[in-house]
C-alpha cells in the first residue's frame, strides 16, 4: 500500500509534515539531556528581550458565547529569539519566528479548546460538508499521477520499529486511503467514544468552512499568540519558563525516544492524542495552547513576514499576515501558518510548543495531529 501510493502521498502531504516539524533534514539532534540542560538559560535570555505586555482594560462587551472566553487584546512583543529547535540541539531553524516585534490586537472571543469531534460532527450533519480527505483527488489536480494512485485519504504517524536517523520524516509518516476526520488513524479506526477529542485530519479549508458555519472565523497569527501568552511577557511556554513546574508536565507532548513504536512513555499522562482540557488553562482560560494538536490560523505563511512588520520599528495594529504565501523551500505550495505544536513534538526533534514559534502547512493537507480553534470578533 505504501509503495503503491507513495507518489500521491509526496504531492499531497509532504509539506504539511515537513514544516510542522521544522526543516531538520540532514541534522541529527543531540540527546534529550543535552537539550534539557540549557532550558533555563535559554528562557532567561529570551525573556530579557521582550518589552512589557500592555493589556487592554476593556471588559467583555457581552456574555461570552458558549465554549468561548474573552480575550481583551492589547500590545505585546510577538515572536521568538530562541534560535535552536530542541532548544540547544538543532541550530537556526526557528528563525522564521524572529525578530521579536511589537503588535497590537483588538479584543475578541476565542474557543476555550480546539474544535472537538462532537462539534465538527454537528457541522457535518447540519450541512452535509465533505472534508478534503474524503474527496478523491482529481486528474486535473495531479495530471501526472497514475489513476490508481488517486485515492481519498490522508497522513498518519507510523512509528518506526527501531531508532532511526531523524533526517527523513517519510520514515514515520504514511499516506493511507480511507483516512479522514471520522477515521483519523485509517479506515478501520473510529472516533466513537472520542467525542471530546480534537477533530483532526482537518485541512485549512475544512477549518474555514466550519468557522463560517459557526458564525466565527479562524484567528490571525497575532491573535493566537496574544491569547496563548495570557497577558504575560516573553515566557517560553504558555504557562511560564519551566517545562515541568513542580515536576509536572503542562501539555500533551512526546516523552521518550522519537519516533519508535511505543517510544512515547506517556509521562504527561497520555500516549498519543488526548481529550481536550486535560491540563490547566492559561491565564485567559484557554486550554491546550501548547501540544495535543497543531492549530490552523488564517495567515499565509512567509518566513520574512516578521522582518517586514518590524522594518519601521512601529507597532503593527491587527496584522493579518502577508498578502500571499511564500516558502522559498517549497515555492509552488500554498501554505498557511500552524501554531501550538502537537502530541508528537519532542525535545529531540520539535519544540514548537514554545509559545512564540511557528509551523506551516499546505492548505489542502491534513494529518492526525492537526486541528483548529475559532475566534469571534466583537
């Protein structure tokens, strides 16, 4: 199966997976202990370069819609100056989150959690919507693909039987026919009993369609980061500067040896994806702003966008992202930003659960660690 549909897998999903984890080709990260040893020093350096957050004093103009919380907005320092993926082990690949720059956002309501399977099912039942993963790719979209390779499906994390060099993510991802939001781990899987889990195998256009139906929208990247920071200034994580305050994990991320089978030790309480709201919320009452599943935001992706905003040194007001997509590493693919990291993020390979860092993905690609949440303007 894997060999039969390798070509279509590469075209449809390679950008989602490669960028969500950052470009780590041909780089072997140091062992876990090396990354963890420098966590506090990195956090101290990072926080010293942020200017104070100025939170608006305005109260919510109305009662928050069910399942949403009020985010007052204000001015803050956005981005990250942590230059190393895995903190100290892979040099220079979080540079698309620099420079730190000043941003102002107006107030808005935001979903407490990622959109759940239960919520997404209500949307599908009400509208008859068919997600991208459920649609058979067409010959018009992929004129060079053999017809037998054009099958509906999506990407699944497929652990390796033993340790591997982390220079080729195709070793632990597989495109599987019959995979979609109702069958997130392949055609034999189900979301029965997982109503409170985040909806995954969701593309950007799926998320945008849900948001429109719900009378909401996807957040801008600036809105997402302001909310994740919870009114705090320059923290490394959504909860502070220590990965495990009092020895306890604050998010569903990967512990153990990535990406081998049964490699996740589940020290945080979960092996793989978790139901929403299993950890303490941040200061604004938002759950899972780090880990569990990546979240789509509305901005087109460009690695130079922060530099463009920072050119004149002025505070950017309600930035909406660049006018078009731009990824020099993959210039033909239309990509938007992901935020927050996922249950597969590990200090061996991906620390994009750090609050100021970014991911990206092709707009019609999905995976079993990718979901979304919505906001509502006042």
